[in-house]
């Protein structure tokens, strides 16, 4: 990659983009040259409704630096940065189209209305797993953890980290990765 573009989304090299807070997906990206041509004015670079969505907080503007760090105009939760990173590539290869199931490992669950009808409401599940050898939680809130027992298949548990040890149900000696739990469904 070159010319100021340090990431790839859906096969397109880019420098900056828009992340939709509600859908938790990247919605639009632009090259460094596209932004430079309009003097880095997002009003002219993004779609007509994009500027309104940035102002309302529905979208977050982000850009990727040469060292592949993802930056935003304002402080955002680290989980947002991880969700953006899960949707892009920073290597010179085409980014595979990832489904929700690929990204979160658990897939999207269909929610059934209380009346038993076949409703169309869906709860999106975006879980970004972080290997414990790369990072550990900075707070002691409940997390999802992947545990690899001495025998058997890996499983998912709920646990918290006290800065040294994991505490949860079952054996926590084989924790290999952790993730922020998804938000609960809200009608």
C-alpha cells in the first residue's frame, strides 16, 4: 500500500472512513488522495448524509496511520477500535468479506417475538476476541473468556480479571482469550 493509504476494506485501499455506531460496521472509506483533493474537508469527501451523521454522533470518523494505528477525532471506547480493526486489513492482501459469524464466532441470533410469531428483529453479535498474551482487561467487569481445558474442546465462560487471575465458573487456568460481552437486547 502507498500514497497514504494504510488499510484495505472490501478490496479498496483507504486512509479514512466512517464507522456506524448503531450497526457497528464501517459504512464508507476514502483514499488519502480523495481527501487531499478536497483539502481534507469531510463535508465534501463523505456522502451528503455523512456529515449530518458525524455531527449527530451516529457515525465516527476514523483514519489509519502508517504504523496501522486507528485514530478517531474524539476519544472512543477501545472496543470500537477493535471492531473497526476486525473489519479491515492492514496488509497488502484483499480483505475477505467477513460475516457476523466469522467476526464474533457465535453468529447472529434470531430473536423471536414474545407472541411466538416469526419476527424479523435481529440482535447483532459482534465479539472481538483478544488473546490474553496480547492484552488483558483494564477493569474488573465481567468478560467473556475462551477456556482451553486440559481435556476436551474449548468453551466460553463468563469471568472477571483482578489484574493477576481470572475468576469465574469452572476452571480458569486455561483462559486463552477474552472479549467484551455484547449489549443485551433492547426492544
